[in-house]
C-alpha cells in the first residue's frame, strides 16, 4: 500500500524523454570497463600502493591486504560498468578513461577516500540495438525515475514537522530510512 501511495504522489512528476532512454541503453548495452580497485583512507597509503604496483607487486594481493572497499574479498574486482553511468563518481570514470588493460591509475580522491585502480578489460557493447528494446527502455526509465522520486518524497515527508504517523511499521520504516552514501 505504501509503495502504491507514494507512486501515486509522484506520478505527475515522472517524465521519460529520449535522452534518458538513450543513456539507459548506453549504460546497459554499451561498452563497459572491468576494473579492480583499492580504496584507502589516506593519500600516503594510496601513494605507497602506487609505488608498490610500479615495483611489480600483485594488485589482487594489495587489494586484499589494504582495501577498505567491499570488493577487497574479490581482489578489488568490480562488476563491469559503463563510462556513461552517472552512479559512478566522475573522478573514478575519468581515471580509467585513457588506460589500456593492465595499466593502473594514480591515487584518485573520492570524497574522503583515495582509490587506486587497474583496468582489467574493455568489454565491447553487446550488440543489442536501441530500437529493438525501446519499449522496454521506456518502462525501465519510468520505473527508475518513479523509485528516485518516491525516495525523495519519503525524505520530504519524513522531515515535515507536522507529520504524525500512527502505523508503527510505517513509523519504524521512516525512522530507519537514511540517505545513501555515494561510495565506489
């Protein structure tokens, strides 16, 4: 019921345009990068890791030993991502832009952390044409936009001082809702 009510509240704000659908197609079906990353808390640690990599140390071992990112258990390996995907920080995407497979980045500042990355592979586009899935993209873009607007509405409603919530489950849900942190 809550999702349906929130969806009804934001319905008039949802606008799916061609640019959004094309971006979604590019992110989903365009070329991607397969990378490994090491995330640390200090520039000095990141600089030390860059030096060790230049001296021939194994990236995977360094990721397991030093990274504070959840990918450390996979040797820093990330799922393939699109350079067009705005959910990845611009600094991260730019760091990999001109690399060839096997090359490493320098230390990259991401918020209050530093990242060192290695490009593993440039994955080519999957060959699915925009026209063949245009209707599916329109639906996916609408759903994605609805979710974002619904989350914004939850934050707005939660922060209104005159709101009283009588449903205990809903109260708990609102209290537990925290904005997501943007991390690599």
